[in-house]
């Protein structure tokens, strides 16, 4: 069962106040069996995004031309081709926060370690890395779900958000915690130890 996916309605569990986060939405959930490296998962996602984009451009030229003529902003086509021709950037959450703090740009809220990135922050990260998609990895454990695999630093988890130009977060992914004792500890801290007794 190495290639398993679901496409189904999902309901957001965390308290999200942003307009971009719907309470109910459709989610594609892909599972990769026997993967131990976050780099492998990110490469798989990068390949999927590039293959999908390439197929849309090659097989739907009429729709693409309509979109470019009537909807897309200036420079959008060049951005798509740059996405196809360039390796996606990879940066840790900590590096992204440090870079944002050094830029010292006026934003709606100040970037702080331990807090989520705003849409403004996401776009500044993408801009800083040349306008290509950026994987932001190793997020603080305190703002991510209990099932994500903890890193050796005990403060971050092995996960990523993929940020793309003009959109922000396109998708996210993580390694799942497979070490039983650490998973049980995370469940206890989240107050879920007794709810998953199956």
C-alpha cells in the first residue's frame, strides 16, 4: 500500500481566524509509506506541482490562453515558467523568521518565533527567495498537530508549508511520529490520551 490517497471533505480543527482558512473544504491527502526523510516528501510534492503545471500548460492551451488574457496579472506566465525551470527554495521556519526580522518591513503583525506566518510574511519569504516556490520547514511543535514527528531539538517538528507567489501556502506536509512513547507523550500533552483508545 505504498500509493494511497483520499480526496474528501475536511473540517478545520484548529482555531483559525483568517479569511483564507475555511471551516470546511476538500482536501487531497496523499500518504507515502516507508518514508523517513522530509526531503523525499518535499521532492515528491515539488515533482507533483511541476508535473501538474506542465500538463495544464501543454494539454489545455485554449483555457490557459483565456486565463492569461482575461484573468492573470502581468508577469504571471513568466512566473509559471520560472516555477517549472527552477528548484524550489528550502528554508527553515527559524531562518524565515530571522530573515523577516532583518528586513524590518512594516507588516500587519511582527514576525515572532512560535507564531504562524501571516499572508504578508509568506509573500515576503517568496519575494526574498526570487519569486519561486519556497518550502518552509521545521515549524515550532507548539503550533503544529500532535502527530507530526518531533525533531531532535525537541522544539520543532519535521514538516513543511509550500509557499507560492501570489497565493501563499499551497500545501503542507510532514513526517508522522512513529515512536510510540513520544506519540503517547504528545497525546497526553494535547489532552487526547483517553480519546484514542482504539
